[in-house]
C-alpha cells in the first residue's frame, strides 16, 4: 500500500548543526506515523566546511528531497504543499554559549 507524505517547506531556515534533518526545513505529515518519523529524521543536507567555522547558505530544491524519500522509503508518494526552492542559513554554534552551558552544568545550584 502506498503511503503519501506531505511536505510544506519553509522558504528560509536557520540551522546550527551541520547535519540538517528534513524536520528542520518545514512540516512533514503522513498518516503512517512510522513513515513520518523516518522522513522527519532523514538528513537532507550536510554542511561541508574546513577547520574554520563560518556562516554559509545553501540553496536546495524540493525535487531532491522527494527523490531521497522515495528512494529511502519504497512505497511512498510525496506531495509538496510549500516552497519548491529553499535556503538553509547555517550559523555555527557560538563558543561563548557552549562555555555558559558548561559553567551552568557545574553550578552548585544544579548539584544540590
């Protein structure tokens, strides 16, 4: 039986992780929840970069995502309800924020 997956991608999405799952780009719906979960977790873009962490932008097309879903989950049909082209704006995590999180984890308030 064919499962239909509905996509509604945002025009531009800001991310902080180099592996971008489909769920970060917009809404995903399927009546079969296991198929929906697999689609939402599917990595659709990987931010490539050398040693330096910089902001970058990637442009993608929904056709690539549709092909990936149909290839990785046989028996699915994909309907696009949103944008056909999308932009991913990658911003690396800020070092200061990482230090603040680490400091708060070692705070006496948390340990008591």
